[in-house]
C-alpha cells in the first residue's frame, strides 16, 4: 500500500462529531467534509433554543450584523479574516455573498448569511445533520473525534458535564475590563508604583484631581449602557459589579473602591483618586484597566474613560464587556491546537474557549479543523505561527493567566517587531505583513 493509499484510508476511517452549528462548528464541519472526512453535525435547534436564539438556521448572528473591518493592514480582525480566506473559510464565503454596504466594515444581511451557511452544510455529502441536545462530552478515541462548539450559551446538562470534566474550570459570565495599548498611555500624567510599595512597581497609576474625578463620575453615571438580555441581568450583576453601577451609589464610592488612592503617592503627595493599569501580557504591550468591568457601549467607554488624563489618547485593544458567556479556563485545559488536555480526540472551539467575537470564533473552528486534518493525514507542520493572528489568539488561550478572560483579535497580542516603529499605522502594517508572510509559508507546508 502506498503512502497516498494509507492517507486515503485514514481519511475514510475518520469519524468526527461536531456539537453546535454556530460559526465555529460549521467552519470545522465544512473544512473537514470538503476534504473527505465524514462529519456528524449535532445541533439542538429547532428542537430547543437558547434564550438568545430565535432562528432555526445555522450560524445565527445574534449581537450584531458586523464582522468588523475589512482593512487587512490597519485592523486586527481584518488581518484574521484574510488568514481565514487563505484556508477557504465558509464564513468569509457567506459574508461576501450576503454583504451590505458598511463603509470599510464587512456587514451582512443576517438572514442571507445564515441561509447561505445552512444550505452549504446541508448540501455537503460528507455531513450528516442530527437534531438533538448533546448532554455530555463524547467519549471518543482512535479514529473518532469530537468538537465542542456550543458557544457562550451552552445548554445546562452539557455545561455541567464540561464543568465536571474540566475540574470546575467553567465560567458562566464574561465581565471584563478594557485593555489598552501600552504605547498609547500619556505617561506624563502617570506614575509607576505598587500600592504601599509592595511589589516591583508593575502598576501604572493614572491620577485624577478632585475636579477631574467628579467630572468623570458624573459622565460615568449618565453614559449610555449596552442592552442586556433579560436572562443575563441578575446573574451578571451579582457576579461582578459594573463600574458605572458602583459610581451610581454615591459620588465618592469609587474613591473607596476601584479608584482608591491609599498606599500611593506622587511626588510625596497622595492623589485625590487613581485609576490603575496592570500588564495584560508579559511583553507589557497591553494594559488592563483594573476594576473597570463595564456595560457601557463601546463609544461611551472611549469617551468617558478618556477623561482620565493619562488615557486621553488611549487606544483600546479590547473594550469592556459584560454578558452571559460560558467559557472554559483554557490555560488549564486546552492545548494550542484546541485539543482537550484530558482527551486529545476532543477539541473545544468557538466562544466557549475564550475567543471573543464572531470572526474569532469562526477562525478557531477553521484552524482547529485544519490541525485535525493534518493529524489524520500525518502532516507535521504544527500549529500556525504566533506571528499570525490565529496563532497569537491560540497562544493567548493557553498561556497561564490567573485572571483569564475572553479576548478578541488585536495587534497587542502579536509578538513585537524586531525593530520599534513609533507610528501606529506603519507598525500595524508591518505586523500584518509579517503575519501574512508567516501564514502563507505555513500554509504551503500542507
């Protein structure tokens, strides 16, 4: 038997069960099926719906019809989409088929988008669609594989089984503070110091005067908030209080909480109030705005938080979000190829892994499927390089992080360039060019 015959036999014998027909699940199923792998796609709709879903179609877009910017060289999500196009992404095909005018963004007609994906999946001869609720992680081995792609609203019984098998490493809400680019901070209005000097000076402190603080609080409590689903409200607000809710309890509340100045001094004097920044990655290229979990709309976050003098021109790599979102603590249980540490025949993909956003979710499914196909066929090229956006995202997922929170595509998670480029536009172009070159070189190893 020749090597080609052996490879064909391995593809023929492989059986894959994908649970969840969202963006990640459909990408994985379609990629494998187009290459001859037999796939069963299990979806509980229309037999059962999550509180946020209404349509019987696959890949229902709930929160927005925008897949963000199409600019490959100026936007991290634009770069990620280009990486996906190189691998024949179904999401990108559907988006281009259902696109609506949106300037430089890729926005879609939601119904047409979902219908396109559904039709493609149902027409694929190597995909069998089964309607029903999965209640446990499949016990697979040998040439049988499973993808868990059940998204941020995983049904209760499966969620309980995931929690059991991941050692209770499952979160049920996403309450994250904004992340900003370190080089966008105005350090002339900041100082480094750990509270009571207990540490190595890792915190960047952004002081406010009395007038600046009260103006900030006034703007914060009157800012426009994002709309939550009814089923989200109690669970989230009990789990993590948004900064704007804390501020509404009294004008000095934040001075005794998130913005407390105790233990800090600038030129020997205690500031009136202080917002703190903490490193988001080991390179120190991104900072987390400590304690600023928020439900403000994204433009409002930029407007209000920019009232802090050191953050006047801050560039937001990730805005704060607060919504129902089941996600595993990936650093504890996942490998960089999306395989489950306790059973490598199981893969977790999509938002349940801690990637944030439609495109990021789809990309995780697409590349996890590519990694599995490499495994089936004996291709040993490994995972995508960390210089690529998908490689950087998967590296983020598995890097130990005591405060792990979902992350979207952003240039701040890419390894720094060998040469420092101060101009942001040119730096992004250089990072994107390096990423695409690395991706094309890696793709050619197939």
